């Protein structure tokens, strides 16, 4: 191969690589243990199943970055999100946080303010947020649980963004779908978690 031909091949490969990267779109999942595969195999968790579904539906141009950490709070997510946005430049940010805040009895106003900032940061970075709602057990008292549950629809309305009303719908009260701690879904529940997210996420993927 001549030097000139090698240069042509190198330029062609570089162009193809650049086009491939440009066509890549990213879903960033910012969550807690519900999305961090707590108590289940990583490849069987709902985020891994999402990657499979995207490929099966001809949406392989979408990559999924799972930035979820067990025990994460809205405050922790808020500290990490700017760097994640800079590193991955996502098109969609799935915000699945707040459950740990509620279980620790954090003030609902503080939780809402943190989630509000997470949404605003995502929008400012050019990403579409998808807010994942969660609820906490009734033993926290009706006043607190109601205030907490209202955080998610309030924010979705305020920002006019997509909302999954309750992440554990069809799971939390079904036999075999929750681990022994009563907080984390089992392997059998991971497909339902994805199904709960998919209708809203699918709309964003098409935009």
C-alpha cells in the first residue's frame, strides 16, 4: 500500500468514526439502589434490560449510561450531575431519586428543591428529563407521605416534563416481586420496572 493510499484510508476511517460518534445518543440514568441493581445481577436489572430493548427495537444508536448508586440521595445526585452532564452530554436524563431522602425523613421542601435543580440542570444542558416518582411506606404518617408523593407530579407540572407516577406500580404489593427488606424489587420485578418506565421514555426517544 502506497503512502498516499494509506493516508486516504486513514482519513476515511476517521470520518466514519466521527459520523458514528455523532449519531450516538445517550440516556443517562441517575438513580439510587432501585436502578443500581441492588440484590440482583447487573445483567438482569431493569437498566440492562433497557439496553436490550433498545437494540431489539432498532434503537441501537442509543447508549445507556447508568450513574446510579445505592443509597444515593437527591443531594448526592445534585453534587454529581454537573460532571456527568459534562462527561456524557446526554440527550435524556432519567432522574430516579428521592426515595432515600424520604426514608430518612428529609423535609419534603428540601427534596423538592433538590429535584427541581436536577431538572433545571438537565434542561440547561440540552437534555430531556424523565422524572421517576416513588412513594414511601404509610408508617411515616399520612401528612408526610402525602407531601412526599406530591413532590413528583408538582415538579412534572411545573417544568412540563415527562413523569412516571410510581416506579413500583404493580410490584410493591405483588408476591415474589419484593426482596425480604420490603424496599428493593427482586429479579422477577425488573421487567415490570422497565415496563413502568418505557411508555414515557419511548416518547422521548422519538423526539
